[in-house]
C-alpha cells in the first residue's frame, strides 16, 4: 500500500531530481489548465516560490473542482534521498526567502541531524495557502519509515510513530504537543485495523488552530468500523456514499482526520494517485464524470484533470518531467462536500 503513494522509481532507489520550484512552475506554463488554475493564481504561486532553494523533489498546485473558490495553494516536498539532507543544510545556513523562514527550525534539525528522533522522517511536505500571507507553511512529516523510505523496513511500532510526531512538533514549535493531544494521536493509530497504516501527521498551530491532522491508509471496507472505533462524530452515511463514489472496493482509502484532542467531524478521503493501471484510471474517470452528472463541477475542469498526467523530456538533457494527479473529497459539518485536485509534478532521470 505504501508504494501506491510513491513517485516513479528506478530499480530499488528513487531517481528523483531536486529542482527550483519557481523555475519548474514556469517551465510548464503552456500545460497548466486555465479551467482549474487561472493565470493570476499561477502567477501568485510562482511569485511566492521565487527564491526557494533547489531542494524540493515534488511540487503540487491544489485547486478546487467543486465550489466557487478560485484559490490555488502551493505544496512542495523533500524526500530523504542520497544528498538531500546535505543540500537542505547548505540552503538553510544561508539567507532564506520569506516563504521558507517559518520552516527553518524543522529543516535545520532534520538536515543537520540535531534530533536523532527525526532520522525516521523520510518525507517532509510544506504547504503555502493562498493568498500566501501566513508566516508558517503547514509542515507535514511522514511517521512511517517506509513512506518514501525503505519499503522493506519492518512495520513501525506505535511508540515509534508517536515519537516521530512529537519530534516534528518539537522541531517546528520548540515544544511537543500537550500530553492529551499525543494521547489522542496514539489512540487513533492504535485503533487502525490490519492492513492499515498511519502515514503522516501535521500540527495546525501554524494556521492558528490547536489541531492535529493524522493521515492514514485503510482498506475501503474497514473505514467505517475504524471511524466508529475512534468515535468520529460526523455523518457516516455521507462517508459511505463518498467512499463508494471515490474508492474502488479493492483499493485503500487514504484518510485525514483531525484531533483537538477529541476527534473532530472533519474527514478527508483520497483515492490512489491518478495514473497507473487501467483499472485505477477507469475508477478515477468514473468518479470525476459522476461529479459532472450531479452538477457538482464542470466538464472543462474534469477534462483538465484527466489530461494533466503525462511526461515531458527536457531537450538536451536526460531529465523527464512526470505529471500526476491526486484527488481529495473533504467532508465537514454544515458544508457541501468539497473535491480538490492536486496537479503535481516531479523530475526524474530517464
């Protein structure tokens, strides 16, 4: 299951190439679909990315498929590949652009190995929300050493995963979350059924919220029992409807829940990455076309999503830009379900 959320690999080692986010956003200027990402939104994301050092391995623009919001958020990740920590250490020891200053404490402790507990963090995602006015990007850390790490590694223990989450909070905010919040995280992970796993965690204090978000992968038919076990207070009939729409029976559902430390009614549901087997592509197309037939989005937006995945070789080099799509349905009380599209890309060597 872990491999379903990983980028292309060469043999047993990832062949990802670190890049300049602003430059690569601009290099794809002729491909960004205007139906989802307007020219002003793209320009704002590019401006915010200017000056980011070439330390990132994957970049995403997050757009809304449903609803009226035109916001486009920017995400970028760093994978713990050979040489990655040294590049990050060199970059943060110099002058940083405003977009990265809020992430300096975490990147410093991770890259210089100042906290042994962070050795098990194999991927860090940073998210900057439009209109890009917050001092802190959202900082999401993997808590499963197999996630963009060693797929053959043994399953992490509950204590190891909670300690990874706590170490991340210490690095970002200078102190771990309060005991009740760690206890809530522990209970949610401990309740996961067989063949499920906890992938990543984030602390929303940087967004002014005393909330933790936990990312897990759960077989579709075990989602509702798990939500019942942890006391999730939302509308489970609505969840069942969207699980059937978005997740094929044989697939994992990638879920996001929030804890404060009580379990909140927020739920994010993600299918596997679009692109891959014919069955995966068929299921994503079925889901997207259903949104159009129900009047939740427009055909041009769906076509933009379906047309985005692909590859482009950079002339005169051995570099290939690989485009991919993730989808997420967000369920919250008293709000219409929101479906987001994450148009992403990474570079690899051919």
